[in-house]
């Protein structure tokens, strides 16, 4: 009896899981289990033998049953324990902060320009980046044979044979928005048109896609003096210091007279400082809108005149933030963007308002 007891209790204590335990239960106390068979033998015993063996067998059966249920409970606890350990979650840990983006320097400068011109009453106008060659060239007094077409390194859109839509180009400048605004709203006009433009060009200061901001003002008595005032106001607000401008006679097919505009600066130790010194840096093209352009825009040149200008957003961003290579704007190097990025837009305003 003692051997039986030792054997089963040891086996039960060592059962690794519930199914091993169930097998042991069947083998020990199941209908044909060892203990049950021994109980059946009681009938063949003498009354005396039975008096000793009967209670002992019953006690052993009870012991085995309680060992079975104790082991079952222990196995269940261990399983739960293991699960709790595996699925443990520390809800008191601080959360992982979401990555915070920042404003790209070009967008920052774009917004700065828009805000400053808005202070001077310029509304924002837009045009498509895929433009017909009429808006991009012809209407701006750049006919088919004109050398400016070749100089602009234009990207032409492919046209399938039999496609009779007008030829399209990736706009080479924001000036076509001048024509669109004239045709859309008529005179008077006071708009800026910031946007992307495209030229097949690539080096330290040229990328195939870059940004320009166009300005157009049309009214009954505007002159170059108004243009000069607007630009000096703009540059002084943009650079946060009084900036002188220098107008150099130039030529654009869509303005007459035309001027290239330089801003006052100094070059010190490879750094450009705007608004001081006696060097000059070219930043934009401008002029009085050519009468032919007004006509193409449906405006009577005998009644109205105006000025227009176009400048590179990337270029003035490089100047303001001391960025030496234009191509870095478009490399998507996060370290670079973080270095020049801004977590919130900082928008300058005209001193004292207009
Ligand atoms: N569109 C010209 C350029 O891209 C700039 C310009 C705009 C010049 C308006 C005069 C007037 O170079």
C-alpha cells in the first residue's frame, strides 16, 4: 500500500501539464485504473483481510484524488503566472513622444513673403504648373522665334501624335499668372503669385524645380517709383533691417522699361550680410508691364499701366538664412532640415503697417 501511494503521488507531483495529469487519473482511479482494480479484489478476500484493506484502499483513493486536484490547481496557477509575466505591461512608463515636424525653410520664406505683401494690399493669385506655351511665352511677348524661349531651358510636355491641344510646358516662371489674373479680374490688380517653376538646369545655384514669387500691380497711375517703394519696403521687412535697392537697366520682353534689382550687402568672410556695406547682389527682375502684355490680358494700355517683378524664393531664403547650396533644399536630409527648420511659422510685418 505504501509503495502504491509513493508511486502515484510522485507521478502526480511530476505531471507537467493538465493532459499528463488526466492520463494519470485514468491509470490510477479510472474505471480500469490500478486502484479501482485493487478494490475489485476486495470481494475475494476474507472478512478480516477486507476490514484492513478496504479502508486503506479508500483512504489511498481519496489521497490520490486530492493530490490530483491540488496538482491541477498548481498547474493552472503556473500557467496564469507565466501568461501574466509574458504579457506584462507597464502602464506607468512615459509614452513615446510623437515625432514633430518643422516648416521647410522654403515654405517659411514663402509664408514670410506672402505676409509682407499682404500688409501692402497684395492678394495671392495662382496658376497651373503645367501651362500652355501661350500663357508662358506668347502672351508675355515672347514669340516662337524669341531667344528667351531657348534661354529658359524649357521642359516641354510630350504630345501624342494627333493630339491637337495647344503645346504645354512646365512653366519656366510665374509670369504667366500675370496674364491669368488680367483675364480673370481685369484692372485694377494688385497680386503676388508664389509658386513652383521649372528649368532644365542643375548646379550649386540652380535646380530643375525652384520657387518664384511674381508681383503685379495695375492701376491708372502707377510708376517705377511705386515699384521701388514696394520692393524696398518688402526687403526691409523681410531682412528686418533697412535695405537699399539699386535698379539696373535690363531687358525682359514683357516689361518696358525693365530693370534688374540689386540689394545692398556686404561680403565678410564668405558670409553675405544684407542691408549694410557697399556691395550689391542681384535678386530680381522687374519693370513696367509692356503694353502688348496688357493687351494680351485684355487691358487697355492707354488707360492703365503697372509694374511687375519676379524673384526667386529659394534665392532670398539662402540669403536670409546663410544657406550656401541651393540643392540642399531638395535633398530631404532630416538633419539639414532640422538645422534650418522652424517649429512654428515666424511671420514678419511691415514696420508700423501701411
Ligand atoms: N519672369 C522673369 C524671370 O523669370 C522675372 C520677371 C518678372 C521680370 C516680372 C520682369 C517682370 O526671370
